């Protein structure tokens, strides 16, 4: 498991901030994937020799590797970000290299995962918690259950496996309606049904699968076009995904050579349309475009689009070789892969370590299944050199895991202490967390405590200015908070520049407009202050608040970002009156 504290929730219930303690982040898994390719390259070498499409894939992989290396010079790309890029590049290749072993071992592994997921679901329901499970999100939890339970059943000694696995999938699909209707995942249901329909259509029309592939690719392109042109009514009112896709499409168009998949959060704010900030679930952070193909397009530009489409075609080609009667395991695994792909087109599930790794390995496995096989296995040269390189990569992974885990563990303890208002304990823990490994989160939390609890703006500014070390030029509302700290210290030009940057990223932020107005008054700039006051009043009026109600947002800053949270806050304030 990528998050070692997650399984403990089954026994003890809620564990605050368990997601802050990663053991195997995507970057480390990417290093392990490269190790697999180095140690077991026979299948890759075989496909290079016998399958023209695989040769194109491997050449493209080499080109994208050069592109990723260029990020180290084009941008400030950290080691973690570089490793994360390798994750998306190397994991499907590892799936190709280990295809036979994956098909044999995945059912047993996913059976264990299914038992843990079901136990976590039961634990949540018995304690009255939302059914987030080990995934930490009920949307992802239902999709992982839909994949792991049917595939895991393949490892059981039962007859009529295909029928049994299908029945289990149907039960899991309807389970949320029966036990937790409030937490039903529409994305999981849609993806499950769509995956079954695509698979049935593929098997029924085997000779016409190329035509069907073109139809599906056309449907995907139409879907992306509708998202890019922001057609009203495509999703329910207040949906945040469509304007986010609109912004991501604009970013991809303006970056033909990409910005890095791991750098999306740092570059997307300038491209978000204003409609995004009016949607119900607008957020202060945007780590992923909620669409896997757009993630490749924004991250690697035109080569990324080609890479994504090639992987999809390889998955399609592999599914075309599956026989329902002779290979029920392949059919169920194919359905699970299509389900994850469908959900990944609507959510960030494939950016999570477990689901992302599983999906990319399965895509590689089906690529290998559909490719031409040689009569004799290929013999690869330089085994000792490859072993040494793999050993060095394992050492690099260990050197990444230890500080990442220790930093995360100390960050979690610090957040817990801060929640209990134990500031004298929280700050030393945060300092130790940063000493092990500075991350955007521990720097941001430490700066907030320094600024708001300790009233030490100089120390807060120093921490905010360390954010670029982590590969993030800003994080959440770091510019707005730094602007307030600079104002206290009387550093006018720097403070006003930071306020302007914050307002560009959050055009409907009443809090930033308010503090900007107060800063202009403090710096004795009456004309600019009057203009800022007009903007502040307009934003408050737009939010349905009076200017004097700014205290509500100061006490509940999340409501300044999210219209849905603001409605809840106004409702609670109305009830109190």
C-alpha cells in the first residue's frame, strides 16, 4: 500500500491526516518500473523485433524521456517531479515486460485488496462514516471495489467463473444504492456500464473492431470538444469539471511540448476561465485536470497525446484477442481496465498511486497480449550492467522513501498537535518534517502557524519563499498570505505585487480583495484603495453578502473558494439568527 496508515483505519476507525504519510509515492513506483524493464527486457526486445507498432511505442518512449529530461532545464523540475514523470512513462512498459506474471498473479493480489476494501467499507458503515474506504474517497472506493472483487474471485476455486464474477460486479455496482444512496458514485456506475457495453460490442463485432475504434475515438474527441467549448448543460449545474477541462485544453494548446504532468498544479491557474470559480466545487488547488488524456496533453504536449492514444489502441488490440470461453480471466481484467479508463476520464483516480499503477500495468499487459509473439525468446545482452543499473535505481528509491515517509509522519503529528492547539509541540515537529524533506504542505502549514498563531510575518515569508524548492512557485493561497505578511512589515511593492498575483488566480476571492484594500489604505494610497473597495464590494455583492459580513469568510476561508460551502455557511448563519 502506498499509504501505510490506511489499513489501520479498519481496526481503529478515523486516523487524522493519514494521507500525509506516503510510503511509495508515484515517483518511487516509477523507479521500480524502470527496474523491471532493466531486469526483464526480453518481451520488450521481442516486440521491438517483431511488432512494428511496439517499435513505434518504444521510439516514442525514448523521445518522451528526452522531453522529460528537458524539463530539468526548461523549468525548475525537482527530483520528485522527474520521478513522477518516469512513473507515467515506465509503468506501461513494465506491464509489457511482466505481462505473463501479471495475468497469473493479479487475481490473487486483487483478492487480498478486495478483502481489505470490503473490511474497510464495513468498518466505515458500522461507525457511521462516509464509505471512503482505503481509497479515502467514495468515488474511487466504489470503482476499486468494482475492479478488485470480480478479478479477485478468479483466484478462488469456483466453477463458472465468468458468470460468478459478472454477478459479483452487478451486486457491487448496485450496493451503494442499497446501503449508502447519498454516496453513490455516478462515475463508477457509468464507467462500469460503459466498459461492459464496449467489451460486449468489441467481442460481438470482432471483424469490424477497427471501425468501432474510430467511432469511439471520435466520441472521445467530441467529448473533449464539448468540454473545450464549454457547452452549457453538458453536466449538472455547478459542475467544476467542464471549466477545468476548458482551462486544461487551453493550456495544452499553448504548450505543444508540455509542461510536465507533475507540474500541472503550478501552471493551470492562469488558464482557468472565470466560470470555474463560480462552480459549486471550485477549489484552491488543481493537481490534475480530471481527465487522463488531458493530463498527457498538458504534461507532454503533442507527444503525450500520441502516447495516450497509442496506449489506448494497444489496450483495444489486446482486448480483441480475448476469448470469453477460453480466457474468462482476460475478459474480466479487460473489463476492469476499461472501467478504470472510463473513470479516469472523469476524475483523478488514475493519479492515485494504486489505481494509476494498476491501470498502467494492465494496459501494458494487454499491449503484450495483442502484439505478435516470436517463436523463440529474445536473449538480451549486458545482464550484469542492467543488474547494476537496477540496483542503483533501488538505492535511489530507498533514499527517496525514507525522507518522504519520515517527513510525512512528522507532518501528520504536527497537524494533529495543531488541531489540539499544542503549538509548542506542533512547530518543532514541523521543523523536523521540513528538515527531513521540504514539501509544499509542510512549508505551507508551518508558514500559517508562524503568521497567524505566532504573529511572526518575517518567518512566514521565509517559509513561503522556499516553496519553489519543491517545484511549486505557489501553493493554495500562499501568495495572498505572503502579501498580508509583507504588508505588516511595510514592504509595499512586494506586498501589492503578491496581492495582484493572488487576485489573478482567484478573481472572486473576497478575502484577498478585502486585505488588498486594507493594505492600500495602510500604504496611504487613497485612489487605489477606493478602486479596491469597489472591487471588494462587487465581489461581496456577487456572493450574496454584505461587506460587514466579511468576518464570516475570515472565520471560514474555504467558503471564499467554494460556492457550495458558502451556501452552507449562509444557511447556518441564517439558522443562528
